[in-house]
């Protein structure tokens, strides 16, 4: 088992700064994304934005990945490669995952943008996935177990709404490395797994298929897509475990404000009673 690195308060503040830049970058994407432009356009904009803020895109070159953003459309779950030939259309769900390295610490967050008029079924998928993220965060408290986080997502997504939680892809620890121990699955058993302690910083990221949980990898070796070709959604926060509740280090309110000012994107809500 890989070693888990617990963070000091000072280190957590560095991670928060990185996460806030990630969310400002996602907000910039949210302000310009629209049907008719390509994923390469938002990728270039994101890289410029990050470098203008004296930081480095965390994904670009990571294990050979060519983009600043992972841009995954509709049935693509994660790790979509930005390309000039990928032109967004009305009704698309566009999941954008972003990471930065700043002050020697990484930040990571993701958001799914529904473009224009999308189906009610697609909006429901986004809202359930987004809500499941906050249900998971509610469990990221010192004294709980890692399995409590995954169980919260799985119960809400699969048992209550009948969607598919992907098994092959998980959240992760984060800090001086983009991916650290422990893995943070979106499924699991209550009361199982390592005990959560103060100073643990993890990226929680539900990846949810409208249909079945099964996925495949595209020929490009990166893009993961739903085997049944039904849409998928992905939301991610980086959080620090605390005694009295999780400290969310990323900030999706920045993204949501940008969406409110962009008529080409639908705003995704969080369903009520997220602590149930």
C-alpha cells in the first residue's frame, strides 16, 4: 500500500490556491463555451489563462497526455483529448477536467457543462451526479472511513436513481503529486477502508453513466467512454478532511456565476436534502 501524506494547514492553503486557479480557469471556460466552437479552442484558452497566472497546466504532458484540459463529450466519461475536429453542438454535455501546479502543489476540479437546450434526462443526470458529489463530501470527516464516501455516491446514484457508477475510475489523494494515495472510489461499503484523519486531502469525483456502469477505452488510448454510448457526467472537488466537516478547497460558485452570464450553457443545480 502506498504511503498516505497528511498535509499541514500551510500546505492545505497552497493546495487551496491551486484549486481556486483551477476553478477560475473552469469559469473562464464556462464564459466562452458554446455550440460551434471546438474543444481545442477552450483548451488553448485554458492553457493561456493558467500560464498568465504564473502556474503550469498539470495535465499537459502527464504520462504523455497532449492537452491542458480533459474534454469529454456526451458518452465520453473522462480523459477526452482536445481536438480541432471536436465541435460542440447544441444539447451536448461537455465534461471539463482541469489541474494546475502552483507553488509546488497541485489543484484539481471538474465540471460538466450542458450546452444550450439539453434534454431533461441529461439535466437529471447532471443534477444527480453533482448532488452525489456533495453527499460524498458530507462523509469526508475525520473518524469516518473511506468506504463511507463511496457508499454515499453509490447509494444515491445507483439505488435511488438507477444510473451506473463507473468502477474503473476513482478519485485520489492530491498534494505535491497530482495522484497520491489513497484511491477514492465512488462505490464501497459503509465502515470499510482506511480511517479518515485530519489533514488528508483528496479529490472526490463521481463519474456517472446514464445507462450501465461499463466503459471502454478509445483507440487513442486515453478517452474513456460508456460502452452503451449513453451520456455521462463528471463533477469533482478537492477537499481537506477536518474534524467538523470537509473543507472544500475548490469553488464551483465561480463556474456557476460564469454560466449565469452565458446564455449558451444551462445551470446545473444540486438537489435538495443533500445530507440525507
